[in-house]
């Protein structure tokens, strides 16, 4: 696990773009998670796409940030919709790209049918500068989370298609990150009250930071 100074440095370069979409600024090029409704942005060195729903895998948004050397890591359904340096993965794989690593983990629903486990859709653990960032993807609170050891956890909180804020609290408690950041609200479903409930319930247990949405 990284120390707090290292975490703060990396998270200082992490930008929430709304919904499940984040950009991590890096000297070698930005890293994006699930780019959605982008107005533009720095060119990507790496794009991580969790699954092929319309609000996660958006070829038009990918095109806005994709260069000829951009690597895209995703699952098979999304890979079929994209072009360029695309690699299809399944949960449990590890990819090393220069000084970063990407570990794929499961993301699925337990009590609803929007994200079946059989689809092999993804969450990601991205490790940069010794700091591990878990992007949960669209998921419920699933048993595999008990085996995760990460510094920063990006967790959906809006319910309906993913965990509720209360279920995300339970997930954060079992994962035990040094910092949790709520996501999957403010578009499609959910609003800031979900993020605030998540943060309040974890006071004194897990540090929570609600990132402002950036355009």
C-alpha cells in the first residue's frame, strides 16, 4: 500500500468527468476510464473501458482522445466496436505497459440482470507510481471485493443498475482503501445526494473525497 503523500499526488491528477468517467493526467499521456460525453481533452496514452453499454463504450468519445499509439484495454463486446490498438481481456488478467500495470477484476450484478457475471465485464486496478486505483465498473457489492487491496477505490453509488450508496459503504468497508471516491451518479441515474450519503456513512471509517465534475 502506498503512503498518503504518494496517494495525494496521484489523486491530484485524477479528474471526474461525470458518471463513471475519469481522466488521470500523466506525463506520458492521459489515462481514461469509460470516456463518456466528452467535450475533448488531452490525447490518451491508455483507455480502459469496463463494458459495452452505451454510457461506457462510446466510439465517438474514444475518437476525441485516441491517437495512433493509444492503447485500449476492454472486454470482447466493446473491442468489437472499437479500432486501433485494442486488447480484449477477461477478469483476472494483468497487463504491464511501461511503468504502469492494469489488473482486470470482475464486475457484475447479483440481484438484477443488467450486468450478468457470464458476460465477463470488467473492473480495473490501475497501479501508477506505486498507487493502486480500483475502478469498480458497473457492479454490485460482490464477494470478490473481499480480496482486493487497493489505495483508492472508485465506487458506483446510485443504485438501479449498480450498488446503492449503502451497498457501496459496505463494499468500501470490506475493501478498506485509504481513499474512496463515489461515481455513477449525476447522469442516467442518481444525484449528488447519493455521494453525500456514501460519504457521511463512512465518516471516521474510510476517507471519502467527492470530486467536482469537470467538463
